[in-house]
């Protein structure tokens, strides 16, 4: 590593000018590892701290993407020919310094299931396993509606002015902290690729929320799907998911995905019964700073 140090440059931002190099590196890693990285480069925000790039002699050999408002999540990839040469550690050191400057006490590292080298690196870095998620994709367009269908249930796209209402519902539905959810919703609702919907009854009362985000190549993901506790286990969730899938299919999306914790058997059963199948598993690790 030392003999290359003069040629090594770490850049603390992924700009539009970097996209071609980043996509080429991700494609190379995906072919080598047999697993694509779950990042749509075209949807990245363009601001310092959105990611880090590692160049050696003008060649991009490492990339790490940063996401999140309250908690920073990191996912990255290293060129197969430059692994086990300290590239990942130097990228991680730069990210840790950035997080400290942002007054963060911890960060979350995402490891793609099946990539043993990545998991070994995370463990060596001191990451503590917290949870795993399945990424699932719709496997059929033959969507069967629930036997009980509530005609007064509707999806209404939320406006930026309704960000607080959306986050309030999400906080109650998921039990997450307000200081984490509210800033994320306020920022995410402004992005062109993302839409939030309020689930409303015929009375006009909002009882849930759901979000969709375009992730490129005709693919859209369903996220932030929650029903208020008082209205859970009444069949509303199944109908909302069905309505959302029908809407997305009508819009012409070729692939529809979502993520679910591997231990959430109720949600997993719901998604499977609605035609979703597991395609990938991601593991989350906490790293104290």
C-alpha cells in the first residue's frame, strides 16, 4: 500500500461527472461477486458527504455511498483486483472522520448476503450485527385482491406540506424515534424519484402511509409502509399493498421490490401471499465511533 500512497486520492463526494466511473466499477464488482450492489447511482443526491471515491493513479478502485439523516448508513464496493490492500480500511477511516465531524457517535454498515469477504471486513472493523433484511420482488402480475375489499380506502399522494403528518403516522406505525423519522421524511418527500401516500378512510381520516421510490431500469421499491396500531390486523395492510402494486403495474413499472426484516414473519407472510419472492438478503452492522 505504501508504494501507491502518492497516487491515492480519496474524494468526499460523488458528482454527476463521476457516474460513469462508478457504474463501471459497480458492474465489474457485480460480475465478479455475482451480487449487484443495491444502489441506484442516478438517484444519488449531489452534495458533499453523499459518498466517498478512492482513486489510485486516476483509476476508481473503491466507492462507498452514505445515506440517512439521523443515522448514517454505508454501503460500498472495492475493485476485485485491489481487495485486501487496505483500500476498504482507508475508505472507512475517511467515512468515520466525516461522521465524527457531523457529531455522529455510530454508523451502520450494510453487507450484502453471500459476499463473505465483505462480511469478514465488517467484522474486522469492529461492526456488531444488528439485523438482516430480505429484498423481495414481485414475481407475478396476477394479483389477487383480498376477499374483503373496503371501497372507501384510498391512497392520496402527500404534498411537502404534509410531511409532518406522514412522519407522525410512520412514527406511530413503526415505533421509531421522531428525531430520526421527521428529518428523513421532510427531505425525502422533496425528491422527484420518491412519492409518499397517505392511506385514508372514506371519512377522510388518515390511518397509514406508504412510499414508492424509483431505483432505475424500470424498477420501483415500496418503502415506509405502515398502518396505525389501532387499525392493524383488520385487512387494511393487505388491501393497501394490493392497491399500491396495481397502481405501479398500471404505471408500467417492470420490477417492483421491497425490503422486510427476516424476523418479521407477519410481514414476510403478507408479502409472499401478495406475490413477492426473496431475491437478496442484506445484513446490518453497527459501528461505534
